[in-house]
C-alpha cells in the first residue's frame, strides 16, 4: 500500500557542467518508477525535430507574459531575448496524479522554486572535485577557455549555496548518482510528515 498518494517534486540542480542532464537520463532508465520530466515553457521557436509538449511548451511572448502576470510559473527567466519557465499548473496536475515530477534546473531557478514549493525535494548535484568540473567543461570543446573559466567562477559561488538544498549527491559515476537519487525519492515517500495522515486512516479502519 502506498501511504503517500501525492507525487513528489524532485528538483535536481547544480552548477553548469556537473552532469545534470546525463544523470537525469540515467535516473529515468531505472526500472519500476513513476518519474515524469517537467517540461518547460518557452517563447523561442521550435528547433528541427522538437515536439510541442515533449521538448517544450512553445507559446507566444504575450501568453508567457500573461502567465507571469497571473503567477503561473514556479520559476522563469529571460535568456538571449527568449523567456523560459516552469508552468505551475502542469506540475500540480502531475503531482495530483501521484507522479514523481523531476525538474532539472540551474541553481538560481531552484532557489525560486524553493520559495513556492516548500514540500519539494531539493537535490544538489556536485562533481567529485573542482578539477573534475573543469575537465567536464573543457571536454565539451564548444566553449573558449575564457568562458570555461567564467563558468568555473560561477560554480564557485553556487557551491556555497549547497546548504539551501535537502541533499547533496556527488556525481562521481553517473549510474551511482542516479541510484542515490532514487534511494532519496523512496525514502522521502516514507517520511512521517508525508504519510502520517493516511497511516492514521489505515489503522483506524
């Protein structure tokens, strides 16, 4: 019997280059889960092969700004002239269905979500060391040394925000990190504060 019928919002965050996307994909490949990916909303046009509602919800700038006005996002940001955000209503629908909603997001956005979703589970993904992060950023080969160093400097400031998260997971090896996150999700479902109401109902029957 599942004592906690409402799903969990799992916020997976960490500095750029730490491997959030790779770990999230490995997490979704694990067996026996109810994980769903939180699809973001954007005003940028779809790229070749992208599907509305799967890769992003593609909307007009007016619709996006109307949502901001009506407090319709858990978090949002503007980047290179386009808006990106996490629609609050879509996440809530999935949580009510008992789904585990995984939100993969940058640190700044995660802290915005923390202000709104007090019962979400916040996981800070970190590299096994600064050199490992530098090597990962460098191996991409898509950015100059100057940009890599800027990302490293930003990561330094983000490391100091780890205390704002519920858990810290070291991405030393992708499958190990995914296993640790799944263990956290299962443990969170058994927390007394999430289950006590249904438990008391069950033993009172």
